[in-house]
């Protein structure tokens, strides 16, 4: 297990939860100061926010507490990862659109929006890699039995 595998697994596990926390902080900040615009990243008609939050937390707990040699948990993790990949892809496309709109009006929020776009792209890639790993783990344990062969004549 090398450093890149650990970083990839950490990003895939905690990436969705960090996005949810970031979004809650933005909502809280806009409720306190109504100066901020009410354009939220996870506020799109294609994916409900509650589904993404539940899937992210479930994926995090599965990665933390499941045994890696259990094929059922690996398949469930891969299945949840596929849903999260599709959800995060839609969020990534929405964030790219937000970046494009900020670029058109030369907003000072463009830099933060681009950083978030890069983070979401890395999160999407790490989810794809982890889902592929979860589905492709086919470990075959071959036990060698050593026994004496008796030949009777």
C-alpha cells in the first residue's frame, strides 16, 4: 500500500463529506450576511442534496469500518461509488458552469470557484479509481494441500 493509494482512498472517503460541510458553511454564511449571493453548488435540480449527503456518509463509514477482504462490502462500496461518481459528475458540471458565469462578470469569487472545481475533479477521479478497485478485487486464495500419495498394487 503506497502513499498515493492512501491519499486516493482518503480523498474518496472524505471528499463528499467535506463538500457537504463546505456547502453547509456557505449556507450558514449567506443566512448571517444577506450580501452573499444565493447560488449554491449543491443546489441543482438534477441531484437532491439529501441523497448526496446520505451516500457520502454511507461511503465514508463503509470505507472506515468494512473489512477489505469481504467481497460483499467491496461490491457494495463499488456500487455506492458508482452513484457518487454520477452525482459528483453532475456537481462538477454545475460548478464549471458557475465558474463560467463568474468569469463572464469578472467576479472576485472566481479564484475560489476554480479551486473548488479542481477539488471536485480530483474527488471525481479518486471515486472512479476506488470504484474500479472495489469491483475488480477478485482475490482467489489457492490453498496447497500437501498429502502423501499412496499407490497400492
